[in-house]
C-alpha cells in the first residue's frame, strides 16, 4: 500500500513540474517577443511589486 501511495505522489509531482515547465516556457517565449510585467502582492502588507521582464538578443556578426 505504501508503495502505491509513493508512486501516486511521484506521478502528481511529475504532473505539477510539467505544468510549471509549460508556464515558464510560455512566459519566456512571450518575453522574447515583447516585454511582460508581473505584479506580485505581498500577503502581509498588501504592497504591489511590479517586475518588468524584457529581453535583448545580441546577434553574432561575422567579421
């Protein structure tokens, strides 16, 4: 019984990690195209923190 419970827990963890990977990948792809702003609210004081994500790609020049 414990082995089945462990297997189920590992499968749930695997699914969660896949979901996190999908979200991070989508965010990175969006930031590569245009800036994104993330707003985080502090649960203790209620202050809102804005984080602006941008990307700049340096192209290699042949010389």
